């Protein structure tokens, strides 16, 4: 069996939603201290719906595929859906990742959460801090 699914290879070779949103409503950047990979997510939000999303990922193929799939999964969806997106759901949508590459999908979940936290903070929207408790440098502007 191939190490990577066809979907992982497709999203790695032809990543969707690559780029920057200059007037983004929320931006989230996270990094993995062990591998040094970095992921940045930009969200455009209107009336509680993610109308556009872009990403920049400096990282491995699984991180690029995870970013691409994660952006596809949240585009056009309510903010609450994006907040509930798990790295497992991203990996499942890619038809799986090797166990030792699951941490790459965690970057996607965390980058989206961080972008949403940025959106809530900038707009003075109350939020449940426990949802963001897992973020490495949670809850403070940096
Ligand atoms: Fe670093 Fe994949 S090896 S995110």
C-alpha cells in the first residue's frame, strides 16, 4: 500500500487556497517546534460565515495537504463549524495520514483556531477560552 493516499498527493501537488488575504478578519500562525514547520491561515468572515480562506505553509507535504484540505472543509461554512474542525477530520478527509504524520494535521486545526481567536479578539466577540486552551501560546497577542 502506498504511504500516502491519492488525496494527500493531490492536495500536496495542487494545493487549494494558497495565498494571502490582505484584509483578513482573522490571521493565525502556528509552528511545530520539533520539525520547524510553519502554517499561516487567513480568514475573511461575513455575517458569521467564512467567505474566503487562504493559507501559506512552510512545511512538509502532509502539512501542505492538511492546510489545503482544511481550507476546503471550512470555506463557506459558519464560524462554529470551523471552530469544531479537528485534525482527525482533516486527516480522514485526506483518506488518512501515516501515524507519524498526524502531527502535521494538528497544525491545520491549530492555525484555524488561532485565526478565529484573532477574529474574536479584534472584534470584541466573547468566546469560550476553553476551546483555545490547547493552543501553545494561547490567549495573548503576540
Ligand atoms: Fe512538520 Fe509535517 S513534518 S508539519
